[in-house]
């Protein structure tokens, strides 16, 4: 076991776009678990767009302060346990932050099954898969024959949400950035159509891809894409508000969607925000069907793995710029 613990600190809170210069790699003494805690060796760190929002202030969690270890979820292995129910070698998901080792309370940690590859515990069987599953099925509630549109559809949550909608019998349209990602959606992941939000004719392309309107919109981005989809919603449409990545980095948009109150009333729309923590106690409900769909080849998992703790800042900056396909994570050990 090493004598020091490498960490990535948030050096300063960015006023504009996030850059690698806002982080610093540092060394700290090895942590030691107290009674009721476990010492965790971080295997893989989750990179999430919401991490940028945590720097701006309190959200569903406290803000990340300048000078502190960057916050983040990890797939970790128990190296030492001073708590009942967990033993050396067990795998858990834990809020460790961006570091190689962490001593955390064992309360609330759950031993994970061994699967191959273990990275699936952070993607399809982790927060991304649970978010897609519950956000789509519990909030969006698609029916067979519905038209479902998913934004950031080549990302960690969107790529899974769209495929789950197909499994439910819906017609699925994915919105992504660039021709390569759009091809991935239709040629590999089974989406019925894909629309490039960067295209000059985005609105016309969205209308052509969903000529009967939209019954369910799974929103990961907010902003102009949200507005475009909102005005294509059908009567009694449902919008699952999962994220707003277009507004996390840099300046917020100058305006929000216009004419919203009247539109919601006349089309009797339902908009609901959610976070995966709302459903964590029901994780087992989702894991069984997700595992079955993966085994049957009906749910394809894309993972984007960055190698090395020191690459975490660049990995997050790239994620915010849309450089990833599927779930982006950092392999630490």
C-alpha cells in the first residue's frame, strides 16, 4: 500500500468555461478508516456533466469549493474494512471524489456483484443505466407506438434511454452533435432516426424525423434543443427533464423557451424533473431487466474510458464539449 494518496483538486471556481487549468494534481497522506468506515481503492471515476453545475453552487448536493478534492462518484474496491457487512475485495459505488484512495462511512454502501467488464457497474448497471431506466419508464412513460425523442442521445444516459424506448415498442429519434454520432445511433444502437443539432436546418430535420409530433421527450440538454422539442409535443405529451448540459458551462442562455405556459395548458403537457437518487432504493427493479436486455443483445453498452487519474480534468472538459460516446469514466487502478 502506498504512503501517499494522489488527488485532483479544484484549484479555482471557473467564471466562464471550464478548463484543465482550473484543476491541480496533488499528493496527500494516505487516509485511515475510523470505526464504521472502509478504506476504498478507487478503480474507476464517473465523469458527469452535472459535475460542472456542482462548481456553481448547491444543487441536489453541496457545492464543490475551490481548494477541495473534486467531487465525484467512483467504482471502488474495499481495501480495509472497519464495519460489518463489507470485507476486503468487495466492490461498491461511493462518493470518493477524484483521488486514488478514500476512507468513507460504510453506512449506505452496498456490495456489488462481480460482472465482466466491471466498468458496467458504473455505466449500464450504475447511475447512467438507472437514470435512463427510471427517467424513461417512470417519468416519460412511453407506450408502444409513441414517438420518443432523446437529446444527447450518444451520451451515457441518452444512448441507453433511446434503446430502452425501442424495447418498449416506441419509434425513437435521437438528437446528437455531428454526422458520426448520428450514424452511430441508427446503425449501431437501433434508433429509427437521428438529427444533428449542429445542422443549419435542425428544426426542419426534427420535423422530418418526427412528422407525427413527439409523445415523450427525454431532455438531457435544455436550451434551444429543449425549446425546439417543446413546440413539437403532442397532446398529453410527457417531458422527462434529466439534465441541462447546454447551460452548465459558460454563460447561461439569454432567454428561456417562450410561450411555455400557454403551450403546456393547451396541449396538456406534463414536465417532470428527476434525479436518480429518487429511485436508488428501487435499483434492483432496474438491474434485472437491464442485465437481461444486455445478455439478449437488445441493449448495447458504449463506454468511453480515459486512462489515469491525471487525465480526469481533460476528460471532463472533453465531456462538456461533447467528445464522448457513451459513458465516460476514468480508469484509476
